[in-house]
């Protein structure tokens, strides 16, 4: 993962920041089963991270196959966010 971030021109400490946010949001989504107030902010943060990930893949002209996981998570996060707001 560090090599990918370096290819995108991001500082090494950013790997830990993004990784920590992902883990924190994953835990918040699990906790959202009991505390529904956590679902909207956690899914919104993941959505933002995935928009950034897709943008970075496009920026460095990665093959489409490398963008598929980020696109998949973006769609899932968006669906969860829309479902949670209604």
C-alpha cells in the first residue's frame, strides 16, 4: 500500500492516516448495528475516501481493474448512506 501512495505522490504518513480512518469507519459501521447514529458519518467518510481513491487512480492512469475495488466500495458506501438517511 505504501508503494501505491508513493506512486500517487502522497507522503508516507498519509498511508497510516487513511488506513486508520478505514479501520475506524469499519468499526463504527459494525457498532452502527447497535448505535445507528454512527452509520451516516462512517459511510460518508468511506464514500469520501473512495472518491479520493478513484480520483487518484484516474490521475495516475491506472488500468481500470485497479480501480474496481474502490468503485465497488464507493457504490456500497453511497447506497448505505442513502439507505441510512431515509
